[in-house]
C-alpha cells in the first residue's frame, strides 16, 4: 500500500470506530470526528492527512451507507 492508501484506510477505520464509540456513549462529548481522526493517526502518515481527504472519505462512506 502506498501512503495515500494507508491514509484513506486509517481515516475510514477511524470514522467507523468514532461512530461505534459515539453510539455507545464511549467518547467525551467535546471531541469531534476530525479531532478523533487526527489524534489516532500514525506518525508515518500524519503529513498526508488533510481535512479535504477526511471530508472526501467521509462523503464516500456516507453515500455508500445510505444506499443500504
């Protein structure tokens, strides 16, 4: 996997974990999804994580989830 693929995989996984923890009230009330993603990103891909990439992955996940 290249760096961009790793970044996308991490973002998608972090969105899933965030949603699961949010649904079970396991997250602090004041943490946003973006903050959660940025706090969990590994150092080796941190420079490749942008708000635009997070938004793109979130939009894709949202669009595919609404089709089910």
